[in-house]
């Protein structure tokens, strides 16, 4: 898979570093909202092993406050331009809004990471096709009324893929994400992580994003700043289940764990 000017091998697992340029993200809100601090953090993540940087301008934590498109654009575009100017690394824009995605792609973003899997904004798929970039389709829904949980997740993701395919987005531009922490109970998050390999039925690269999430906090009874080890455990499971991308805050620790897991699996 080509993202930006980088070729990602299906047999590897890559770290996507999270760069939230928001004042209110659940874990690191306010830390990297200024260009200087964002660039410093981007440099750190690259040094620690990140292969992609995922930039987000609106928190999607439980109970988040939705902001306007223009406010989100004002947050992310200067950061994207600065990172692209200073570093040779693909950038993902974390948004579910087509206007934000287009502004980010104009600024140099290389991938759209949509937490609603193209189901929120009817224009999103067309924008992604227009700019001919990859998209990550995350599982999400407005309710938790599952009849057959794992099969329902697969069905929901297939619908997102269908939206992409209808506008002509090619298979080699599609990544899928199980959506850990979105419209799922603790038990469902654990079950889905344990059965991540089921997503291979869709035949697309898998991105796993569990970093510091409530699944870890509730399981270990730990605050958000003490969830590194729990995140590492899920990252290693992600490698074992065949995930191609692992999206995390703590890049170095997860990069080392993923590298070690790969060494064992490929021995």
C-alpha cells in the first residue's frame, strides 16, 4: 500500500503516532495545539519509530463537544503544513467531515482516517476519490443494538467499504479499523480485540487503535496516564492477529514491543 511517498509492506506492522492538536482530547488535550510543540512531538515520534503521523483537530472522546468545520480546519492545516515542511513522513488526517478532509489534503495530508467509515458525511467518499488518497474506515454506529456482535461489526464495515467502492475508491486505498471504544461495551471491546483476525475476511489491511482507551482503564483500573503497559499488550495481540497498523500515543514503547513480537512470529 502506498501512503504519501512511502510503500507499506503487508507483511509488516507499522506504528501510527497520534498528534492531537486539540485543547480537550481525553489523553493529551492541549499539549500540542501550538506549532512549536506539535513539531517537537512529531520529531520525537519519528525518532521513536512512527511511520505515519495521525493529526486530529477535534476530540472524539465520549461526551466530546463538536466544533465547526472552520475551527477544526484552523487547528489542523497549519500543523499539517509545518510537519510536511519539516519532515518526510506520511500524514493522516483524523476527521469525519469532508470540508476538513479537503482542507487537510490540500495542505499535504496523505490519508483520511474517518471514525464514521464514510457514513457521517455524504461528501467524504467523493473527496477521498477526488484526491486519490487512501482511507481508513473505522467501525462505528449510533447505537449498540447488536443482534450478533462480531458479524454485525463485519456487516457494518462492509457497508463502509461499499460506500467507498461506489465512488470508485480502489481496493488498494482501503484500510479497516474495528473501532475499539466506539459504540461498544467493555466486554465487546475485549471480544473484538480477541477476534481481530475475523476482519481479514474483508481482505483489507487492518488498523488497531486501542491506545490508553477505556477498555484498558476499566480492565486495569488505571487512569489514562498509566495505560502504557495495557496498550502494549493490545499492540502485541494486534501483531499476532495480523494488524498492519497500530495507532498509539506512546510510540517508542509500542514500536519496541511490535518489533519484538514480529521477530518471534517470523522466526
